[in-house]
C-alpha cells in the first residue's frame, strides 16, 4: 500500500446484522397482526350487535302496529299478545328494515344465497328444545328480559364457555354464557 492513501471500506450490513433486523421486523409484524385481529373481531361483534338492535327496532315497530303489549314478569302471555310476527318473520319485518343485510352476521361462513339469515329466533311457540320452557312460561319467568334473537358466530365456544350474543325484548344485546339445559332467560 502506498503511503498517504487510505484503504477504502464499503459501508454495508453484515449477515448477522441483516438477520437481526429481519427478526425484529417479523416480531413487530406478528405483534401488530395479532392486535389487528382482535380489533377486527371487536368491530365485527359491534356490527352484529348493531344488526340485532335494528332487528329489535323493527320487531318493536311491528308489535306496535299489531297492538303488542309489554311482557311482564310473572304473567303468562301468549305469542300473539306481544304482537310478534309469525315464523318466518323475515318477510314480515322487511318493511321495517333498511336492508336485508341486517339479517347476516359478518362471521357467518355460509353462503348468503343458501342461508340468508344468521340469527336464530328464540321466541316462537313451537321452540321445542329439551330443557327449554314453552313460550308463555318463559315470558312469565323473564318478563322483558326474554330472548328474541341470538347470534352464535361470536365466541360460541370460548375455552370452556358456551355462549352467544343474545337480543332481549328490553333492547339489550350482549354476549351471554349458556349452560345446558338452557334457562328460560338464557342467562
């Protein structure tokens, strides 16, 4: 080497530095993706609750048009006294809803052309699941807390819990733990 000349070095990363940088990027991306997945599920759940609230409003308007009365705790009432539409109610409530998409949960994997509604109805007379009380007895036990619709597509089986989002006559829509046999008010 000649005196007075400096050796030229190239600026760059070593292989170890590159691997460490890639590892940091991968860990950060995984953390961000898991946070976004939780946020996405929460937003889907809030859309589902909003859909159930719209269905509740439609049911209440239908019941008002058909002279429905409020359910009362301890009072046996028939299906028709509440002014609830007969099953299937999608056609009857269509005039009270802005869109048919209200009937679909975003987490429902089924084809909407085959299964246009995701939410399960809880209030018809012939609801004959073992352990579920007949309709008048459920109204007498629950009053305005009796279930109207349920959505099983949010946390159906979460660890050991068994539950779903339940819409009640009083307008509350929230996730409820369920045990078998079902209680009348699905609490």
